C-alpha cells in the first residue's frame, strides 16, 4: 500500500525586496525541487510555498534552510512550516470572524518558529489591538492601519521569537490550496 507524501505550507520570514535580488521565486522553486521538495508551488505573495516532502516537518525545515543559505540569504530568513491540517484548524477557529470578513487586511496571523512561544506577556497588553491565541499562533485584529501598531509588532518579535505573519486572506488562500494539494 502506497503512503501519501506530507505537504507543507512553507512561510519565509524576512523576505522582501532586498532578498529578491538574491533569490527569485522561480529560483526558489527550482532549488527546492532539487533539494527533494515535491512539486513546489509559490503563491499569493512573496515567501509562500506549498510543497511535498518525504520527511518530518523538522527534516523539511532543515532542508529548506539549506536551500535558503545556497542563495546567500541571511540567518534571519527562516522557513516556518505548517501542515494543511494546522492551517485548517486556524481557519475553523476564526476567533475574529467579523474582522476577518470586514477587514481581512487588518488581521494578522503570527506563525512562530519556536515549538511553544511565550505568550505570558499578553496578560499586560492593553490594546487597541485584540489578540487571540489559537494553539501556538497569535491572531491579531489590528482594527486600524497595521502601521500604527509598531509597538505591538516589536513586542511580539521580542517576546515570542522568530516569526512571520500573514493577513487573513493569505491564510485562507494558503489553507485552501495546501489542503487541495494534500489531496492530489
């Protein structure tokens, strides 16, 4: 009996215009395929990939880190991996249903590299942002222009460690596509 290959959503941290000069999305897909990732597909915006990998999440993360270093990307550019099932749980939890529907660009989902980030500091958060914890993720209703929440964003980075964030629309698209890819 054949076993199915696990699929992962691979979210890059610290990717942007400076890194594009070192690695295009086409180069990333090609190098990922050469490193053992199966049918790598980038989508939605920069730094999002869905690919199969014959190995654990930790093994896939290590292999992807190797791919990124081949391009000379700095140590702060790290892959954060999630399974389709994990993304599906986040969508189903939907603790900010109204904000996700009415202001999806003003909602953020934070994905952490650490197995269990420290969220104890949230007890002293006094807004205006509304924050929910879903498993080891933070879902933030910024309720305003995200640029006005720099203090909170810096606090998340300092207190929780390496992370990358996506807005609710991106989460939804990544979840839908990764679930579909896992069924192919």
